């Protein structure tokens, strides 16, 4: 790795090069000048055309901006050219007293390093996404004799399967309520489950098959667990097909009560499909992302779609201290958000992000599968993007209205 730094606005100018590239020995050198101006030409001559990141520091040594570049020399040189700059760039350069550059092996590596440095330093002139809560999941304790379905948020280190993510806790609890009604799988704590001597209220209201007291065999309960997992993965047709086979088998053996129960279960699943899904397309896993701005503030909303079913939405308010383009805000959100959570194979956006190709390449290198970012979509996908845009607009207007009300009161 190569790191260069240059200082401006003092009685001296220095250039330091530290080389740690392919395990080569470290090399240090310096150049000084006895003047009060920053010698941009001398500094830029030392830069490479390789990809990497650059950091702008103020007079206190605080990192105020982190950027990435395909060609470091061209990108950094653009800040010192005679061409008229954007107001944000002018404000940045007025406060910049030190420039540090780190060379990376690829643009994708530069993107990941940029994300780490933004997270570490929270630079004043970068778009910052501040969200302390991770996405919730449904945990299935598959190691248990009779697995339990429960809400989970945090590190996924325990045994079992984690289904999700879901946009918020309300979506998880609503989903758990649905599967409890449809498949009667247990959700009680292990301490409660292991000490039962008779069925609880959940069995009486037909929300649990009471495996705790042996009212269902382990084999049959496991079948219900498998169907519940398939349902949560959006494979409703597979579940319905299995239930239909079981219904026919029960009818052939003249177990009409069981056949009627399975028939009602199929009907309930189809009714829920019609209520939850806004499209007939299945096997679609995507997130629709939309950004909306007003009065210099930004909101970004995501609509999560799994198996063609809309699970819910979530909104964010990127923190900005300067004027940023829509493409820059969208790129900052996608990179800062989706490199720390599970990302679907497809992201739908209302604004094409800057450096889209670099992000797609970095996703492939990090996760091992292709992630496509699409901005011009039609049909159901267009509907999901419009839904995200409406959520972003509503969230920002509500936030601005609340801020204005508070300011008026005080």
C-alpha cells in the first residue's frame, strides 16, 4: 500500500511516501520549501495513476473528507485546477490543510477502504448514514426436537436458521403471527415449553399444535416446520402443493376432519397471498430504494420485497453538511448500508448512483454473487420504486414539519 501526504498553508511543504506494496521495504522521503504557499505541482507530480482513496484534513489534523478514485492523479489534480468548482468543493478546499493518499489494488478495494474510513472518521463533507439498529430476523431453532420460531436482532452466531432480514420489528411480529395461524408452530420459550403438562391457550385458539404434550408427532411437526420455512422463503406454491397432497391422502383414508383442516389451511394461505402481494410474479427478491430531498435535507426509503411479497419499508435520513448531488447521495447510501447487511441480487433505484459499476463489482467480490443496480424499470418493479419514493417523501415532510413546529415553540 502506498500513502502520500502533503501539507499546505505553513512555512514548509513536505511530501512523505510510505511504500508497503507487495511486501516491498518501506521507503520514506521528504521535500520542503521555504514559502507560505502549497506547491500543488510538486505534490501532484508524485502521485500515481493507480486507483485509491484520498483524505482531506483541516488545520487540526481532522479528516473532513474521504474520496475514492479510479485514477488518483487525475482526481486529486481536479481539486487544484483553474476550472470553476462546485460551492461544496470550494468550501472543502478553503478548510483543507493536508492531503493524504492511499493506493489500492483495485477500485473495489478503494470503495471498501473509503467506507471504513468514513465510518471511522465521520468526515464533515461526506454524506453520512447514521443508523444504529440492524435488521431483525426470524430464528428457527432447528437443533431442537420441536423447533421454535422467534424474533431475533443482533449477531447470528447461535445454532439454527435465520430467515430474513425484515425491514422492522413490526414486520417480523406480523409474519410470526401469520405463520402461527397458518402452521401452528410454537413460539414459546424453552423453559415454558419443557415444563408443560397440558396444552396452553395458544392450542385452544388454534395457534399451536401442542408438541409440548405430544398432541402431534415429531415427524408431522417437522413437516409443518419445513412448510413454514418454505412459506417464509416465498415458495408458497410448493407449500400449497404439499398440503393438497396431504389433504387428498387424508380424504382417501376417510380422515375427513384432517382433510378439512388442510383445506382451510390452503384457503388461508391463498387469502394471505392475495392480501400481501401486489404482483403475480414470484421468486423476486429485491429492494426498491428511493431518495427525496427538500430544503437541503434528504430522506431515503427502502421497500423490501421477498418472493414477490412486500414485507415492509424503512426510511433513513442521511446526514449532510454540504450540497451533494442526487447520484452522490444514492451512492453513499447504497455503499454505506448494503456493505454491512445482506444484499439481494437486485436493487431498484429512482436515481442512478455515482460509480454504479464500481459498486456492482465490489458487491460481487465481497458476497460472491452478482448484484444488479437498476434505475429504469417497468411493471411491478416500477410500482415498488414509486412506493419507496412516496415513503421517502412522506418521511422527510413529516420530519421537516416536526422540526419547524419545535423551532416555533422555542
